[in-house]
């Protein structure tokens, strides 16, 4: 996609405007796509905790701001930001911040949680079993399957954009999606039966 293309979505045009110095355009992109980026971060690893997720999301938009002049609109703003998020997560894991954030959340008793009326034991057990089943199912996917599934199914970007973001062919993306869906369906149906 060329930077002047009429096929660009609104947020891609806004990010291009931000590259030309329009601060309000960047604020609009941030407001519109923050939750999408946050969703990707959480889906890649829900154990970061609220503070860890916020740190990663903040880093994504800081990098996007710092690189705004180099964004050429070759991909959508959403794809661009999700790519930055993926890179930030990789770097975070490599540096071990993931473990530090998780340990801090454990030491603080899951920071951000507020006491409420005690839930009934049967509801805790049901929620815990469901959450555990979902986590096991997600953990069973390869990184490539999990990211393909998130980009297309959860974040709602087109398969063409997802394939470009993941640097793979559409056929490879469809294969990853097929395998991810089949594996999730199999594991979750086992959970319902037993």
C-alpha cells in the first residue's frame, strides 16, 4: 500500500499524519487501537499482570511515537502496532522481565485485585476449571498458531495483513489457523466431557 492510497483505513491515515507532526492524529490512533494492542499482549501471556500489560502497551505506543516519521503506510496502523507489540513481548521475555513482573505480582498478592464479597466455593471451582482449561488449550498451541489465531480471530485483521505481519504466505497462515482451531476444539471438547 502506498502512503497516498485511498484504500488505507482511517487509523493508517492518522498515523501517517502523526508522522508529519499531527499530535492529535497520534492521540486518536492511541485511543482507537490501545485495547486491540492490549488484547494481543494479554492473549500472548496473561500472566504479566495488569501492571506488566500496561508497561508493554505503553512501550508499544512510545516506540510507535518515536518511529512515527518512518511509518510509510505499507501495512495498516493496526498491523504495524501489533508487530511492535510482538517485538516488545519478545524482548521482554528475553530480558527476563516477564518473570520479574510475575514474581512481583505474586509477592503483592496479585496487584490491583480488590477484596469483595467472598464468592461461593462452587463458582470459584467452575471458573477456575474453565480458566485452567482455556489456559491449557492456549498453551498447547505453538507460538505461530497462537499469534495467527489472535491476529485473525481476536484482533480481526484480515488474513492478508496477518500473513504480511507474520512474514508468511496466506497458505501458511491458513494452515496455522486450521491447526489452532482444531487443537482448541479438541481440547475444549475433552474438557466439557470430562
